[in-house]
């Protein structure tokens, strides 16, 4: 779980507070061959800076 927390904190490009979750677990397809992979969603708040929406995938 520590590796996942590091990834969640690194992805948006902003400093995040406490990370809650996972709040969603769902399979989805990824890549050219359409392999199924788990999508894991976490909840957090930005504590410092701004979220880099392109980098984080937030629309």
C-alpha cells in the first residue's frame, strides 16, 4: 500500500493531504490489446499548490 500512496501523491503535481480509500475498485480496459486492469480511486484534498489536470487525468 505504501507504493500506491506514493503514486497517488506524485501524480497530480501538488502536495496532497491525507489520502482516504480506496473508494472505488473497478476493472477497465487499457492499452492496444484491451487488457483488463484494476482502476483504483482514492479521495484526498490538495493541501498546497495546484493540481496539474493534464498530468493527473482530472477533467
